[in-house]
């Protein structure tokens, strides 16, 4: 009898992705908590000692672009050769993108009256900035960002990943830039004008958009 009832209770629980998808974000407070989770992935927090690790945001980009060199011998990344451990940059970016998509999807579905003033749009602006930032990193690291006509762009993710939408082809470079710029334009319009220094603002979105357009290099 004990085993029977225990199994029935367990099998009656919602799957974890169902909880995240529809049941977790229900108002402004829970939306902010979920947004903090996106920043958690953005900061690449080491779950052992709870310390942020900015290696992926500063050191490796410097190696790959030729602006940094290791003082005790050339790193393979300085020659644009993957040393076999760089795939964690891919994982980190998509963790942050997926978390941002969860916030965007859930917050968009909530009534405006659950939020103070324009906080709903600000949360969406911050989330779309973070999604754009990570899509751009993936394009720079793993795509042919320098060729607007190339088919080898980003595997764009614009919705929360589920079993039904997991398989997806990568987008072209032109489509990748278009998606990134669209998110940044939204962030420029809606992200907070003033925020704590470690959170996104519309000014950060403007700066990143300039960087994106410089890489794209198209007259438009």
C-alpha cells in the first residue's frame, strides 16, 4: 500500500520543465527572481564556491582576437586552435539564452497590471539584452561573423528549449545579425535607463549594438 500511494504521488507531479515554463513566474517578484537566475548564468558563477568567473568574457576573447598573449608560452587559442576545452563557452552561452527565453516567454504572457509602472518592459529589455549578448558571443566564437553572406551563423534560440524544439539548424550570418540587432533595439527602447552597475541598461545595449554593427560591417 505504501509503495502504491508513493508511486501515484510521484507520477502525479509536474515535470520540472513544466514548472519552469508555466508555473514559476506569476508576478513581478517571481519574474525578478527568474531574471536574477539569467544573470547567474551570465556571470558564470562557480557553483562550488559561488564566485563569478569572468574568464569567458575577458581572457579567452582576448586570446582569440590576438589582443592577449600568455606570458609563459603561446596558448593554442592565440592561434585560433581549440585546445579541447572551449566547448564550455558554448554551454554557458546557451544556458543563459535558455534562461532568458524562459523569462521572456513567461513575462510576456502576464498581465501588465501585475507590474509597477513599466517594470514588465524593463525586465523584457534586460532579458533580451542578455540573449543578444550571448548570441553575439556564439557568433564571434563559432560562426563566420566576418562574412555576411555565409550560411554558418548561430544556432538561434528564441524560445524555451523543450524536447519538441531541441533539434534545429543553425541560421545564416545575416539572420544571426538581424536577430541580435532586433533584441538590442528592444533593449535600447525598454531596458532601464539607470540600473546597478552589474545589471543591463539601455546604454549597455547601445554600446553592444555599436560593437555588433562594427563586426557586421554593412552599410545599413
